């Protein structure tokens, strides 16, 4: 946990970032992002997910690829500037529903077969991570999968690291039968990690 930045980063932080640069993390052009997206999709063991939820969809680069595996994909972000680009990118994908949503304060009421939390968990405070985790787990159908993908080096203005986020969820995969999640798969790359969890 970053003691110098203990609070969840809010929408105005991201709005300022997108105003300064339409693609601030080079989602559209970075070889790192391209390889990570490929690894993300390859890590999903099922060809099709009827109901999926992507938190922090940003410009919709991963969203457009993920949508091809989904019957319906709810993709959300806290930045309207990012969503404007995502709507253009996903305009020909009728199964994609893009919404402005502040998780964990706001959360959909439905259940999902897949939830993707990619490069977003470290923006939450430790307290909000705990709240989000409870809601995420509760929103998974039995057998539903939660895919976590995060950059692991620390960033000075992020409340948490990618490892903080993943280890928090992995604590809910203890061998005891009462643990809500199973740890299905893991990958560790030079600058990011990927963990696939499944609701018991």
C-alpha cells in the first residue's frame, strides 16, 4: 500500500490524463499492450461467455477483442472521455454495452460468467479494493471466472501495486472448502501478472 497516496483515484484524475493525451498508456500502439492482450484472451479457458463484465475498459481496445468471445459484455469506466473513444471503437459490436460507472460505489445488479479486472485494481484504496472484491465475488455465477491482469512495478501516485491487488484476491482461494474462489491459473511476466480465479 502506498502511504503517500492512500485514496482511490477519482474520475477527475483520469479526465485530466485523457485531456492531456487521447491514448495516455499507448493502448492502441504499444507492443507490450498487444502482447498482454493476447495473453489475456489466451488465458480464458472457455470459447464463449454468455454474460461478461469488464471494469476499466478505457478506450475499448481490449473490449473490442473480448467482445468476440461474449454474448453480452458490459464494459465500464469512470472517464467519459475514454468511453467516447470506446463507443466509436465498439460501434459495430452490438453485444457491447458501455457505461459510465464508479466501482465499487456503483455496481450492476446482474450475475456474470466472466469478470475482467485489467489494469484497474491498483487505482482503488485498500478499503475500496475490499469492497470491490466482495461485490465482484458476489456477482459471479457458480463456476464464473474472475480474470485479474495488472502491471506489477509500483507507480508513485497509485494507492496499490498490482501484486497487492492479486494477493488480496488470492487470500480468498485458501484450500478450505469455505473459501469462495478457486485459483485456476497464473502467469508472471516481466512487468505484469495474470491470475484466473473461479467461483466455487
